[in-house]
């Protein structure tokens, strides 16, 4: 039986902690701007200094995502992206870099595809796990059983509105790391990420030994540095997607732009004064 790379993910986050810095976790959707272009973009982000990449599984109703990622998902879906392309993206990105690659997906596509089939294929592709923003913990037992069997992390999302007892329930069920949404709302770049996120990280850490990584709103090195001061990882998505959109079809320019942004953010998460 194939085993996924949850251990690689855990080791990577332990290593960044040992280096006294936050991990840089990048998000890019599969199939954007094309399947091959998406794979190249992920390699460029790793090349620039990302420690972990989340591959988005494009969805027609991405409730957590703002307009930038919705636009990218739309491009990918119009291009005919399939779950097989998501698996290929994970496989090629991991094989080329040896780095941990997760899938971020809403529950409906997995449910339709089949949990056993999805976890088996993700493990075979070298995936490290899944981030499941809309799967309620109390309905996650079957998924977790299959994920555990295949060596895949189950990353749940916590929000500033989550009460302490709820945080404890979520973190007890999760593995790999905890995704702390920095604010109530959808993905997108923000002017400030701030205090709500720091409080959420503190409360989440009180319930779990898992690393706590913060996403939603981080778009530049200064914000990455701000979040890195209190979180174990800094998650950036919309800012990478926007660089590719802004390149307007010029693949070389898009790749250079995301590589450059990754390098700037990688400096930011190193917490240097």
C-alpha cells in the first residue's frame, strides 16, 4: 500500500522551527493558467524559497475564496482541469523538489470521487495530505480513517470565531498542522493581518502541539514578517495567483514574478529584526 508524505510535512515544519523561523506555505490552484503552467509555477515558488505548497483543487463554488482565486479557478475549470490533473500536479511538483505538497479542496469533489480512491491516489502521487476547509470535524471520521491509513495529514481550518472548546475538538482531530484563518471572510490580500490572528494562534496552541499556520490576507514580506513573529507558518495564496494573472499570459514573466515573490516572502518569514 502506498503511503503519503505526512512525515515529510511534519519534518519540514520541525526543521523551520529549529531554524527559529516560520515556514512559508504557498497556495496555487492546479490547472492555472494551464496544467503544465501550474506545475511550472509551483516549481518556481519552491525555487524561490517556499517550504510547503498547497495545490488548490478548482471548484465551481469556492466559498472560502475571494475574487482573485475565483478567477484562477474559473480559468482552470474552463480549461477542463480534472482530479487526475490535480494528482499529476502534486506528483510532478513533489518529484521535482522533494518538498511537501498538500491538496486544498472543498469536500464535494472528494465525496463524488470516492474517499478511498482519492486518498489512495494522493498518497501514490507523493502528497502530504489535505486541507479541508468545509468538512465538519464531526463528519470527518471516515475521511480521517482513510487518510491515516495512507499516511496523509488532515488539516482543519480554525477561525477567530471558534470558541476554545471548539478549537480543542478541531485540533484533536487534525494532523500535520492547523490552518488558522486570520479573519472572518474570504481569501484575498489585506492591509493588515494583525491582532485577531495572534490571539487565535495563542488560543489554538493552548489546545494542541500541532504547528499553527496562518492564512488569509498575507501578501508581502512585511506582513509575512508580522505573522512569522507569532505563527509557525505563513500561508500565501492570492498574492501568488495575482502575479500570474498580472503577467497576462506571458508564462516566463509569471514564473519570474512568483519566484521573486516567494524569495521576498521567504526573507520575511525569517523573523530577522
